[in-house]
C-alpha cells in the first residue's frame, strides 16, 4: 500500500520548453548585465591589450635574437633580444594585477544578483504554498554552493576568453609582422578548429544538462526507494522498483558516456586549432624558406604557436567546455521555473488537483488497449484490455487463478507499465504522475497486509499522518475495529506485527486505506484472511467513503456487493452486473457455482 515506483519518465526533471525559455532569459539577462558594466569591460580590455603586446614581443624578440644575433655570430645582440623577451614576461605581472583588479567588479555583482534571485525564488515558493508546508529544499544549495560555483565559473570564463582573444591578437599580429605567409599556414586550421568547437558547444551543453538531470534523478529515485522500501516490499513491487532504478542508472551512464564523447571532440578541436598549425608550419618550412622567411622568423612563429596560442586555446576550450557548461546550467536553473520538487519524505496528505480540474468529470481509471506480457516470449496476460471505472463506482474483478487480476490492479495503480496501451487515473496518464501524485490518487492493498512495529494509531495514520483523533475514531467505528483496539490495549499501545493474525493485519491495512485521502482504493484480495462479516463491514465502509473501490473478489459476496463485475477470461474480458453476467458469461457461472459449492 502507499507510494510505489512510477514510470521512469514520471518525474523527469525538466521539460524542454521551460529550458529553452530559461536559455532565452539567461541570454537577455547576460546582455543586460554586461551592458551595464561596459566601463569595467573597457578597463579589462585595456589591461588585456597589454597582454597582446607582451605576446607580440615574446615571439618577435626570439626571432630577432636569432636573425640579428646568434645566427649572425653576435651572441651579445642575441642575448639582448632574449632579455627583451624576458622583460616582456616580467611586465606581464602588473598586467595580471590590473586584470584581477577589474575581475571582481564583474563577478561580485553576478554573485549578488544570483543570491537575490535565489532568495526571491525561495520566498515565492514558500508564500505560494497555502498549506505552509512547502520547503524548497534546493534553496540553500542555490544560495551557497551554486552561486559560488557560478561566480567561480564566470571568473574562469572571463579570464580564459579575454586571455585567448588578446593573446591570439598579439600572436597573429606577431606572425604577420614576421612573415605574412605564416597566416596562410596557421589560419585555416585555427579557424576550422574554432568553428568545430563553436558548433559543438550547444550539444556539449545539452549533454552536460542531460548528465546533471540523470544524476539528480538517481538521487531522487534513491530517496524515493529508501522512503518507500517497506511499502515496496509489502506490495511485492521490488521488480518494477528495481527496473526503474536500473533504468535511471543506465541513463546516467549513457549521459556520462555522451559527455565523454564530447570531451573527445573538444580534444580534437584543440588538436585542430592548436597543434595542427604547428605541424603544418613544420611541414611548410621548405616552402616558407623558399619564400624568403628567415630561420629566426620560423622559431618566432613556433614561439607564438607553442608558447602563447596553444595554451590560451587549450584553457579556453577546457574552461568553456566545463566551467562554461556548468555556469549555463546553474544560470538556466536560476532563471527557469523552480526545480522539481524532491520526492516527499512522507506520503502526501492531500491528493493533488487533478489534471483536468474536473475530478468528478473524469473516470477514476481508464485503460485503453492495454497489453502486458511478463517477458518478450511470454503469453500476454492482458491483451488489448479496455476498461473504464467511473469515479465513485465499486467494481469487483473476478477470474480464475493466474488469469491476471493482480496484474490489472498493478497496472491501474501505475506500478506496472504496460507494454502497449494507455492508463489514466482521473484523466491523467499515469506516466505523467510523479510517485507522490500517484500515492495521493490511489492506495493499493495487496493480500499480504503490511503492519509495522509501532502503535495501532501510527499504523492507521501511516498514509495520512495528520489525521485527527476523531478521524481515527471514525475509521475504528466504520470498520468495527473496537475488539482489536481493546485486545491490543488501546490505540496508543505499541503492537508487534507478528502478534497479529493474518486477518487482523488485513483489518489494520483496511483501516489505513479507509483513513487515507486517496480517492481510489485497489484491493487485491485484501480481505481474504478476514471472516465474511468483517469483509462485508470493511467493503461497506470503504465504499461509503467518497471515492472509487476496485476489489479483486475473494468471495462471491464481494461480487454481489459491487456495482459492476469484471470477468477476466484469458485475453477476453466481460463486464456487467452479477445478474447480467450470470446470463452472459459461462466462466462467471462456473465461478459462482464453485463459490457456492465451496461455501455451502
Ligand atoms: N513478476 C512476474 N513475472 C513473471 N510472470 C508473472 C509475474 N507476475 C505474474 N506473472 C504471471 O502472470 C500471470 C497472471 O498473474 P496474476 O498474479 O496477475 O494473476 P491473478 O489472476 O492475480 O492470480 P491469483 O488469483 O492466483 O492471485 C500468471 O501466469 C503469473 O504466473
């Protein structure tokens, strides 16, 4: 009974549309943010321009030291030029200081803006909740670690992007000044690598999103499974729960593989834009020498490529691929709608609003062409089954042993995803319901009643912890549980499950179902160990509460009490009242005959 695993896509973290909307909002906010800080950007560019000069001087001095010094037999001149290159490196120190003085003027306002936004979001979530119970569990993380990560990623991004632009400008200017032919060799692979990298950014960000989503989904599934463990075992739904968890893990593994593939693409881009020019330069040396390019210029060009361009490119691509994607994800989350609610630690107390907003207008259960087979080669247990159970109806399901009655209930409860067909609860496809929604819509009582060590009151209130004492007493009266309460020494005396008979355990579970807020109760031979009087009392009580009851009938009396009976007969299904079915269904007549024989 209670929350069980839902279809794997039931609580997928983000739909596509909210995300693209969030991307747009992030872009617009980023443009506004940078526009307002144009002065800082100009100062940053001014300091970075000095970095261009430093890069330019580095290669140029090396070239001169060879051409005008060492290769001409004038080592003193060569050393002088190398001293110039060293001086350029030393001059880099104040440049770095100047850049870092400007950087906080960009990163701190971003952090402040993100903190402000997180607080507003958390307050909006809390104030929008009229029950006063809403807790945005991610708010603290957004306020602390996520904003810090965003700030650090942004700082890294600014540093890397700025450095690449100005270093590349200095290096390209140096190459042209040494020999314009260098551009013919260096530019094509550089442009190709950068274009490839730019094209891969969007899918790389998508892969990062997918991985984070999958990772978070595993976390939520682990929490859900841990919370619902007792119920999963009690309902015998370990297999579907296991399958869902496996699917979540497989998805995370696939997402991580995809991410690794994009990391490989990034390496290819670095190789194309950064290392291929070096190779081409070496290969083109005879041609370049033929063009009158000097040996010093060649070494200077290699200095530009190896000392300046390649490290800047490598840093840019790594930072964009990792910190950039992280920053994008965090900004989109902060700009988008609040993240999906974590699975509740306890079963929700009230059913959520139905999808259509017309609970009474939608059928409680709708099955359309539902097919279920346990395994690829296995015979279909349910084959193209159509079934509508109206809200407020009481349906009994009958059929020979092993025909698929429990399967039908598990499908209707959203615990078993059919191979084909559609299942709706109150108008909403079960696949679209999060486990918490499913738990609020329906309660499934299996034959093996689940009772835990604790008081009888706790056991009864398990699916509705906030039930008032008067509600509990109403349930005790409705199900005639007084003798059991007396025997146990009161509602608040601890009970031991193994000290209860199977029938008593079923009574406790039935009481729990009576007290819970779910409008749909699915009873899978949940009264088989109770005596016929207790069964009749329980069914009457469950039926008297507002809602729908579907019962896998253990006795003929259950079928007689129902509004309608569904007879499962192999792949065929017939329904009607008891009287109608006696006339139309030979199988039903057999079952009734068997029940009559068995019970005199
Ligand atoms: N997890 C499973 N794996 C493989 N086969 C299964 C599984 N669960 C049920 N089956 C098979 O599916 C068929 C229908 O089982 P189901 O429990 O739905 O029948 P039932 O009508 O409820 O039976 P009973 O009245 O005996 O409880 C049976 O043949 C059963 O062996």
